């Protein structure tokens, strides 16, 4: 059996990251990483003023993490479970974009997304 060299394993990891990340997530990758470290007031401002695709990228990240496509460690899983109800409200189907914005700007929504982004940014 052939051993996988460094360039091939790097290519495989990029391939699997591409499977996890949607086009919107890739487009707003830097903004999503910014959400992990910014102040809650800055995050709320981003949620209010952001384009529709950015809100959809946040929903994509939330949906991807809740559906189990990202492998979390046990500590990360505990952190995600602590904010899971807010994440489910954000990712639930049948909501308009304005309703999602409203949920994101609440304190629980902002806290949930910031915690999720701080965990998920390693996988970007």
C-alpha cells in the first residue's frame, strides 16, 4: 500500500473542508472568523447591516455543525450543547431572513454564534 505523502494529505484535507463548507461560507470566511473575536455590540451591528448572503452563511455554519458534519471534541461538544437551543432557533426552517436577523441580534443569539464561531474557526 502506498503511503500518503504531505502534499496528498493536504489536498485531501482541503477536499474534505470543501465538502463541509458551502460557497457562501467560503465567501464570508474572514467575516465569520471575525465573529469569534469581536465584541457582542460589533456582532449585532454586523447582523443588522450584513447582506443576505452573510446571514445565510451563518445559517449554513449553524446547520452544518448541528447536523454533525463537523467532528467536535468532547469539550467542544459541551460548549455547543450549552448554546444549542439558540442555534436551533437560528437554523430552523421556515423563517424569513428578517426573523433570523432578529434572533441573531438577541443576546442569546449573539452569544451562541460567537461561541460556535470560536469553535468552528479551526475547521475553516
